[in-house]
C-alpha cells in the first residue's frame, strides 16, 4: 500500500472517529458543557485551516472560533472531502508554502501537514473524551476498521 492510499484510509478513519464522537455528543446534548463544544469546534477549525494551507487559500474560521453543534457533522464532512480532493490531485510529498498566524511565511511537505491534521484531531478527541468522562458520560468505544 502506498502513502497516498494510507492517507485515504487514515482520513476515512478520522472522519468515522469524529462522527462516532459526535453521536455521543448528540445523545447527551443537554449535559454537554461549553468546553467540550469549544474543543470540538477547535478540532474542526484546525482541520479546515490546515486544508486551506494545503490549497493556499484564506481560512474562513480561526483556530478557536465556536460553531453550533448542529453544524459539526457538515463541517467534519466538508473537511474530509476537501482533504480527499487534495489527495486525489496532489502528491503527498509536495512542498507547500503557507503563512502562520503572525504572517510569517513558512513551508512544509504536504505529508507532514496531513499527519499534523491526524495527530491534532486524535489529541483533541482524547481531550473531549476525558471531559465527557469527568461528567460521567461514556463516549462509547470506537473501533477502526484496519482491514
């Protein structure tokens, strides 16, 4: 399996994990505090921002902008689709030039940016699950399909 195929698989699993967590949030929507919503918004925003950097586009949201939970699924699916479109048309080792928040120009390999999206999403999903546990809410276990 080549790197591009692995990325397709990993981003499908990333979407599935986000949707699984989102179902838990929906099930307990009256018990979910603002910090959990803030973390999930941030997870989605970061994916969007890194996608924009891959495409060299202006971001539509900032790192910590809040979104309505009613928009979470659409945003997650949009991020996923944009990443898949990128993978379909670009090589994973392209050099990408982008700007940081302080308008400093930098560059990186697209594969490194794609890995950053995956690592960052995983980190914040774990944070959200920890916050849910503190409220005695079980997120349920997510078992990715490794086949």
